[in-house]
């Protein structure tokens, strides 16, 4: 297969993105699609998934993991406890891992890094099941472009280590406040991570998530060379 320079990112709303890699691999991050109120109707039927990444166990990040895995049989990367939960629901091809580990899947390098959050999984009876620790992912595509999806997190000092070790050029950062960083903390995260581009996420889906890209842009205006990319649900960029 010919390696193309470009790749695409489609925003499904909230924290759910699909990245189509330079070699055409479809990577879905945090599969909350059908019940996601921010997701446009035209995207609720997912066409293809080769690789699925799950940052943590909350419904707004993995509610559709089982259904989409059954429909598309992707490789599913998650922390050990979430992988075990999915396997108990019949999901095949799980690839469990933990913090600091790297897996090479479908020609893509996936490294799990920490997040400061929680990770309970709500089962069919509404009970909370232990979901291991929350995580983020550093992903290196076939053309060596590297991005960081932070999952749900507060800013933390070891984001500087992520910058030093992996040098992500693009960061997906939550900005909604209440359950994650606000734009103020996300701006500090940008100073630690030093990306060229940042895509804000996890805002506006519910009324309490009050952070906005405009507030992030204002908070980062002193960071030279940083571009805030505001994606609307349904947008695709290359």
C-alpha cells in the first residue's frame, strides 16, 4: 500500500474522534457514537474501524465499544481491566496494556500514558465495575506524525515527560471543566506539552461543561507557534 503524507481527523463530538492514517487504517478513539448527543446523525453509523482505543471506563467514552466491536471486529486497545470487561461481553481481539507500554498495531505505535481522573464502568444493572486507571494515548502514525489524546484528565506536571519522551505535534485536550480541565488548566498543559496544534474536546455536550475553544484561545494567546483548532462535531480535517 502506498504511504500518503496526509491523514484525516473526524470529530464525532465530546471526546470521540476517528483518525484515518496515511495507510488508510481507521482508528476510533473513545467509542461513544450512537448515544452521543453531540454526534451528527450521519456519523452514527460507523463505516469502518480497524483499531479502537479506549481511555477509560466512563459511559461517555466507551458506551458503544461492544456494539461497534461486534460490527467491525477491530483490534481494541485498553487498560487490562477494561479489556477483561469487554472480553466478558464477547469482544474479541482485545489488546490489553498498561502505563508506559507501547504496542504496534496495524502499523501504528500506541503508547499508554497516565491521566488524572477515575474509571468506573457502569454495567447493565447500573453497578460500577472497577475499570483500572484512566489513561491517555500517544499515537505515532506510519508517517511518524505523533499525537496525544489526553482522555479525561486534570493538568499534571508529568505532561512535561510526555513532551520530552514522545514530542507529540498535536494534542487533543479536554477543556469542559467540572469533570476535567478548564481552558485555564488546558493552557498550562499546552505549555508543558509544547504541541504545534491543540484540538479542544469534552466541552459543551452537557450544560455543566462550560469551557469553550474561545476561552482556550484567549488563555494560550501568549504561546508562540501554537494553533488552536476548533472542530465542530461532524468536521473532518486533513
